[in-house]
C-alpha cells in the first residue's frame, strides 16, 4: 500500500500518509473542508521551484501536496506529473477542476473509491497517526535544494522585546554564561501564548513549567501528554539501538531493519522525510551523536538532528554526558533572537567570539524569520552547531534544575512529565519549550 513518486527517484510513501495529507489540505486550504472525500484538487504541475509554485498561489494543489511528501532534494521538481498519476491508479483519478475565482478549467485529480475504502478500513488510531504525519509536513522546516523562502502557512517578522523587557540585562563584558542565565530568566517571566496557524491556542501562561505544558506537535490535539505517548516507544527503541553502538557491537539483521524503520518514523513524526535512509547512514549519525563529534561527517539537517536527539536522550542520567537537541529553525529563532537582543541592548555591535557555533537555521512561517541586529552565522546542517547548541541547552537545563532564589528555594519549577507529576529538566524538555518560543 505505497505511493510511488517517479520524479523523486521512485521514492515510496505509505498510501495512508498521502490520503491523510489530502484531508489536511482540505482542512487547511479549502472553504469546505468536509468535502475532501469527493472533492477535487487542481494539479498545477508546473516545472518550477516550490517557492515559485507557492508564490503563484498554488498552495492548494496536488503538486504541492506531492512535493511535501518527498525528501527535500526533490521538492524543486514537479511531482504531480502524468507519470505520477499513471503509476498510482489505486490512489488518484484524473479529472477536471474549475477555478472558482476565474472560471477556468484546469487538470485536476480526486481520490479513487479504492483509496477511500482503504482509508475507511484503517482503525481510528491508524488514521490519527497518519494525520499527525501529514500535519507535520506543513509544520516542519520546509527544506528544498535552494535557499528560496518556502512559506506554507502565513509568516511574518517578529521583534523580540516588545512583550516584556528582559528582567536581567548583563553588562557588555559579562560572560556568555551570564547571558544564558538572563535568557532563562526572561523566558520564565515573559507571558507566552501558544500559536497554531498564527492563531492563539489556549490561554497565555508564564514559566518554563507552564510553557512545556502548552507544548504540542504538530497540532494542538497532540499536546504534551499525547506527544509523550507517541514518542515513548521511539525513544525506547532508539536507546536499544544506541546501546549496541556504544558497546561497539554490529547490528543484527533485525536491528538493521529496526534502525531504518525507527529513523523513518522519527522523520515522519517531525515532517522531514529523508533520502538515503540506509543502515550505514543511520549508524554513522548515531555514532557521531553518541561521541558528540563536532567534526562529524555523518548526515545532518532538520531531520537527522532528531535521530541524533532520540538516540542520545538516555544519556541524561550520565554525569558529563551530552544529550543532543533537535536543532531546527524554531529552536534557532528562540535562542538567537533572544541572545541577539540581550547582546545588542548591552552595547554589542558584533559577535566576536560570543556563542561560537550558534547561528541561524532557515525557516519560514509563524514569526520566522526574526529581525536580528547582529551578524549571526549560518548554523544549518552543521555538526559543529549541533554539538555547540546542545552544550548551550545542557547549560540551560542545569540552570533550571539548580538555580536558587536568595531565600534558598528553587527559582524554577520542576519539569512537568508527560505521564503526570514532575521531574528534573532534560535537554529535550528545554528543546520543546524553545520550539514553542521560536514559532
């Protein structure tokens, strides 16, 4: 039950994800979302870059759906071609589409009865999982083979510091650690409103604790607890694979299969499908992550970073170890924009040696990209940045767990656990708060 994309080197995807994406596109971009079963979508299969297709207003198209289903190197290539339709007769049927705005008739497609029967045969749990994967394709960093801005949801610039001025402003010659401490305090005291499609979700909150309780991915229905349930089995299996690598043992045939399966499930969860997901590439990423190799030659981008994060999460309990974060445009927007403001307000006009390794990651949507005062470097697809930022977030974790008020009481509330109750802060817990902050 797979969809084949001939213009993406015959990349294959579960049919359930594509049908779910079809439903999501109607929910997001059509005036009658309930008509998704019998509704038609224009193909708009122009051989242009993805950002050009979107600039022309063709977001609601079979081609844009298809482009977001394939790995990033193929997204600037037309995907909803005649060959695509012919290769997937059980999924799509060609039809005409009448544009309501100008009355023009253009080639379109609709789901087949066989595709709808397949969807209806799935359990509600399976349907929900596929809808999560499809929604994640929209919410994720939209990577392509060019640097052109790809905006799926509406995005816009945001000026940090308009809501609340930092409660602590370090002196210009203060240590980097003082700026980190000021950032942690600022995030804790600033009111936070979680957003979805640039619309508020729930009531405003404050504190790291309440921000994490407001975390969801990729849609509000998958909140803090539900997300923890989704990722628990992935984290458990990722730890088993990592343990074999740590012990310098080869993976068995079954473990090789599981390594690729786990990697692909992580990529699907975060909406970042990858090519070349081989046993060898997965192991190289796990090895580089476990050894915190800043010169790592393994694959690294907004997808592989989550494999690195999940396969090092178990190192939270090891003294001196470095659990890695998921390094994407949202985390970058949060850290860089706040440190940029603190440094600029303290009188800095250049970065110098400040926060080496930290930099920007391209991402468009929500409040990204953000206006910056200082010339931050590009920190995308970089193992050096992955390690440096993970070390920075580990410092934030330690501050949250150890900093005290003058009366000796903890300055910050303990981390809320997905299973209920609280515990010590973890690198991933910090990461999720930063993802919300960097929307």
